C-alpha cells in the first residue's frame, strides 16, 4: 500500500499557527515545543507538525534538539553580523529599485506617524509591528515577491531579539525613517540609499553591543530535524 502524502494545506496551517505563537512572544528562551504538545493544541496528527517545525528550523526561527524538542533560535554575534550585512545589501537595493508613488509616500508618512505614537505610548508590540510594516511597504514597491519573502524571514529572526532589546534602537529609528522618506520625497535615491545603510548599521551595532553583554558567542543551531514526542 502506497503511503499517502501529507496535505500541503494542513502543513501550511500548522506552520502559520506555530509561527504566530512564536512571533507573538508566547515562547521564551527556555521553553520547548514538542510534537505531542502541538498535536494536542492544534488537534491534528504529528506528521504535518513535524513538517512545519522543519520549515521553521530552516527559516532560522527555532532549533530542534534530538529527543528534547524545539527551542527559540539564539543568534550569536557573528550570525547577527551576517544577517544584518545581508539585510543592508537588500534594503539598499530596495532604495534603488522601489517604485515611488504618491500613495506609497503618503503611507510611509502615516506609518512614521503611527510609530511615533506607539513609541510615546510605550506600546512595544505595535511599535515593532509598525516598524516592520514600514520596511515591508518599501520592499513591496520593488514588485519582487522573492525579495519580500527573504526580507520578511529576516525580520522574523530580528524580532526574536527585538523583544528583549527594544530600548536600544526604538527611540532613534523614527528619525532614521524620517530621513529616508524625505530623501524619497525629494527623489534623491543616492541619499535614500545612504540613509538606509546608516539605519541598518546603527541597529546592528546596538544589537551586537547588547548581545556581547547578554550572552556568550555560541552557535546553538541544532542539526537533528526530528522531535521526540
């Protein structure tokens, strides 16, 4: 008898649900996720859950340890440096290729307004979400879906650290964003590229300083792709 394949939609649904659980901050560094727990919570078999966890591990959000479970991925300083180096290259490319329209510029201004309001209210979650939205809107303006997907994944990895390091760059980011928007409004792409590069490097430097104080340089990447029940 031929083994039936796992329905793609069920795996995708499990993936989306687990990812939302992680990104919403419901899993701390020492908590673990097991196939048995997720199977009970989601009401589905372990097979699609295993596939979903493998996908999340491949995206760098979790690490899977043999016979233990899944844990949040802890990025080392060198991994953070590599991540932001790539992010800088991609987001500077966005500044060169995004199609600027009056509607997009107006949305960027509104996003910046919302960022400042959330920052003033100390609404960390919504502030970070709005920060991510600002960058995502620019990426979408390139019309490059693959680029948007890569940047979204990178933002998800950065999110795991930003929950702890919110105060490091939150107060300065709107200022950087303002410079970026002004340059785009003035149709000065060179200035926009420089502003984005300066913004990404500033955030990276602050995160690296934070990590050097908070954790030793460890890779912690896990290699086994199966979970114990």
